[in-house]
C-alpha cells in the first residue's frame, strides 16, 4: 500500500512511548534502531530523512541522545505535551526498576547469593566498558587528528588528572579550530546512509510542512527557556530552604545539573566525572558500589545514564537523609531528585531548540566540535576501563593479590562481546551464573 497512514492519536502515541520505555534495552544504538524500525519502517509516523535530521540534532547536544530523540519526535507529533510524555516515559520505567534493584542490592547485598552474582557481574562490566571504547573508537577515529585527540584525553585523565569538563572544553575547541582548518577530518560520519531505496509516504514526510508549533518564535523560545530555568531553580531553592545549602539533596541537585551539561558522547563519557564527585569528593557511595551500579544500569531499559539514580539511592540510603527509620524513602527521594536534575536540561534543549533544527542541516561548524568530543570520549572510556579493571582484578589494591577467577570471567566476557558479538545483557547474565558457581566452589 502506498497511501499515507493516518496520523496517530495522542492515545496511540502514549501507548507506544510507554511500551518503548519498557523494552528499550541495548544502549543508545539499540534504542535508536528500535525507534527507527517502529516509527520509520513499521508505523511510518516520520520519514527516514526527517528521523535522521532529528537524530543529528540530538547528537550535537549533551545528554542521552535516544531519550532526546524520543522527546523530539513526541514533540513534533503532538506538541509540547507529546514531547514531555515521550521523554518522561522513556525514563520512568528505568527509574522505578532501578529503585527496586537498588533497594534489593542494599538490603540483601551481603548475602551469599547476591554477593556471588555481583562477583561475576563486575568483571563483565570491565569487558563491556572496554568493548564500548573499541566500538566508539572504530566508528570515530578515522584519521590521525582524531586519534591524537583521543590520546590527549586519555593522558589528560590518566597521567595529568585533569578535570573532565576541561577535557570536554579542550576537545570542543580542537574541533572548532579543526573544522575551520581541516573540515574533511572533522566531518561527522552520519547515522544513515546506503543506497537509495523506494519508501512509502509517512505522516511527517520529507515534504510535510513544518507544523505551526514547530516554527521558530522568539517569544516561544523565551517562554521555554524561562520555564526551564524556573523548573530548575525552584526545586533547588526549595531543597536549600528545607534542608540547607550543604545538605546532601541540595548538593546532589547542583552536582547532577553540572553532570547533565557534560554528557557529550554518552553515559560512559560522564561516568568519570560522576565517579570523581559522587565517590571521591562527596562520598555518597564506594568505588565498588559504583561498579555494581553500572552493572545494574546495563541490565535495565532506558538510557545508561540512569545509573545516576542508583548513585542517588545509595547516597540517600547510607546518609539516612530522612532519619534512621526511613532508608528506603530517603533513597527513593534522592534517586528522584537526581533523575530530575539530570534529565531536565534534555527537555529544555529539545523544546527550545527544536524549531531551529531545520536550519542546521549538519553544518560543519556544529558537527566538528561534536566529532572532536566523541574522539576524546574514546580516551575517557579507556581510562574508565582501566580504573574498573584495577578495582575488580586487584580488589585490595596493588599490594593485594591478583584475582585470577575475576580475570577469567572478564576474559570470557571479552570473547563473547568481541568475537561472538553477544549483547551486554546475555553477557551479564552468563557471568552472574559463572560468579555464583565460582563462589560456591571457593
């Protein structure tokens, strides 16, 4: 059939976004592929070209691109309410599941069964992070200039202990200069491609006029930015007034606002910054708990940056923010606060910048800094993999023994990821069983 499909009702769209939030496993690549299959190929709510154009815009922004893409498409289809619903439903199932898993982890984590599962999961995380560096590097590091940026980022973190924001700013500056002097080396690779193929008409097709709500208006831009600032400032001020500026909840709100603005290149890129603040500076959780949280984040739907909900929950629980008798309530409140301040900027970026998208069209001055930042992310992730490997393989530090069984599990996970092309969830499941078996034999 070649007729244009009927436009989805708000109810149909709402049911789809709710379903997507529950099945969006596989990281941003899998989530974007799922949206493409459902919205472009199966339902034909949006054309291929319009879909990729929206994706390219989301890739320029800090924050989880898959969640932002869902927000953008929901907004394009059903205005502001549709965008907020799509973005929120992309996150909400993951938040609820992580709260439940975080509670189980803290309540029962010392029991032999749970300890054995996490003994197997931790080496799998080392392999998964290493595989992420290899995958992103293979897609990004296409020439010597980008390799040099990746190496500089690694050295800056590993040897010079530079702060993560300085790495992002330096890479963006290198891309801005490189885009002017050698634009071919900093051109984005794109997300689609392939030979042209016959396509069926979509609800929002290549030639569909921009809806009235998606046209740029200075007044609307001002309103959205003002609303976003109010939704950020008022809760933060309420936390400060209720608990104090130095209270953990207030510190979490401010810290994760900064983290949200630095998530160029995906969750793996910002994890060193989150670790530096949450573990080393504030002490909300331990390094081992941070690795365990990443493992839980890998096994839940939604964006991987949702690991911050685990960070918040553990911090709220261990700090007894609501008193010694309410650890679950304190953890839930902290996880919710962290999630709010982490994702609020993403909604503002989409709702404020969406009307400007049609004027971008992949201009090199916009994509070159992103390309350089993505190259730097490779070095950042390699540094993160080495950090995790150190804590997993030498759990007592360099002076302690080398954990041979953990190294065996990490090697097996690496073979499954690199050679067998297994997904992270099957690898984590298999490694958890292997960890249980090894602990039972010990």
